[in-house]
C-alpha cells in the first residue's frame, strides 16, 4: 500500500473574525452611500462628528426593534429607551470606551475567562487595567482557581 494523504482542504482563517468577501454587501452600501451623500440634510451631519452616544434616529430605531423583538422581556418596566443604546465602531471600540469611563488603573482589576476575545486583552493593557485570566471547564468558570487567584492579589 502506498502513501495515503488526505485531499488538501482550504483552511478557514478564524483569527481575524472577518466575514467571507461574498458576504460583504458592497452594492447595498454603494446605493445607500449615494443616497445619503446626495442629500445635504443627511450628508452634512453624517460627515461631521456625531453625538457621543451615536446618531439619535438610529438609536431610536434600534430601541424600537429590540422592544418589538423581545416583547415583554425588553429592558425594565420602561422598556428599552434610546438613551440606553450607544453606537460604536464595534466591540473593541465600545470596550475601550467603557474602560475609559468606568475603570481606574490603580483600582480596577479584571478577571477574564480564557479562551477569550483575543483583542480584548490588548484593550485592557492599553487602558492600564491589570488583566488576569481564569480557566473554564465543562462545569463553567474554574471557581477554585479564581478564589485562589483572588487571595493572591
């Protein structure tokens, strides 16, 4: 019997978290951009710095959609208001914003389950917030290891 090698398969790179190019809605974005940029009432505020929490009509639309989607389980007794929605450029930017507002490098300590969102580690480092990792098994977070780590710090 000769050497048997499995057929080569193209690997899928999951490191970056990028979608396959066929999933990118280039033509829909082109159409939307042309429509938005041809109307000065939309293009002028759209090309300037927006309000910190994001474009208010978008925040209102997201809040309305969340309330329709989740029904009675949406938010608290007041539902999900647009004031609870923040538009960012993605998870990394939002995490950085949260750390800037709610953490103090001299006080804040973070424990993160590993494996984790790999870019988050660098974001915590950039914010000056010490990061420790804790393992996870079939039963969830390693609470014994976490307790031991908390006692050491």
